[in-house]
C-alpha cells in the first residue's frame, strides 16, 4: 500500500530529534511507519561541539546499579520536581513517601509523566535538578 509522505509529520519528528537530542525516532500508525534519524557523524560532532550543561547533582561517576534504593528514570525526558514552576517540589530530602506517591514529573514528547514511588520510605537524596534533561535508567531519587 502506498502512502503520501506527510512533510508536516517529518518536520515535527525532526524538530523533536533536535529538541531531545535523540539520534532517531520511529513513528508507527496502522500498517505504516516512518523513521527519522540523524547521521552518525553529525551526532558525534554535536556531542563534541555542544556546550557543557550547567552543573548538576554529582551522579555522573556513579552507575545506577551502585546507588542503593535509587529510583531510576523509566524514560528520556526533562525532570520537573514540582507540578509547576511556582509550586513546591513533590518531595524533598527527609520526606516520608508512600508507595505510588508522585516523586516528580518527566516530560517526554510533550507529555507529562508522573513518576510514582515504587515503595514507601524516606527520601535520602534527590539526584536531579528541576528542568534537567535526563536519560533512561538515570538515578533520580534515593528512597530508604
């Protein structure tokens, strides 16, 4: 079956690649799919040429498996510690949380995804800052 190329969709996906820093995206609907990718050479060049991000909580030297009690990110996106910029964070260090309580929100592809506490406990550390880009598997919060 032949499909006309939806140039608006291609442009949206390309803009999303740029916005998120991903190397490729694939979109599927019914019996067709479209994949938009950056050339590998361009990705390597953009990583080298990109300015260093603002300093964040020191987690770069620690692998996710090395942090006991860490709640890791289930997706790539942007972390938001509160429901909006004018509100207090959902949780802070020392706070008691219950299983299922919202710890933060991760925005991915313009969708706000609440991140629930996987277990009850006390927040020992918040490892990300508000508005920080995050990667899949990155430790977000430590719950004891």
